[in-house]
């Protein structure tokens, strides 16, 4: 779904992995806005500033730790 949203913006050198997209060329402001809108339509959000990215990484790590605790309690 993410790769499809990106492909509609034109040819780009793109790496897509779970939760992470790396675009190896600059997008215009218009392309960036279109990408944000397309991602929102499929229920995703573009994190394009360092602060938001850091917050999301911390949240992901915290959730993973909580899941391990719950898993250990169940076993």
C-alpha cells in the first residue's frame, strides 16, 4: 500500500521496510503534500521531522518492552 502511494508520485529511488520508508531523492513541497494525503487515506501518517520520529521510536520501544513483560507473565 505504501509503495503504491509512492509510485503515484513518479519514479523514485525508494526503500520500503516495515514502518520505514527511505526516499533517496528530494520531493517537491507538492509531492510531499500529496504523499501525506495518500498515506492518510490508507490510515498511515508521515513523520517528517526529527522530533516526531524520535517520539515514535521511543513509543515503539516501550510497547515492545510491555509486550515482552506480558508474554513472560503468560508463560
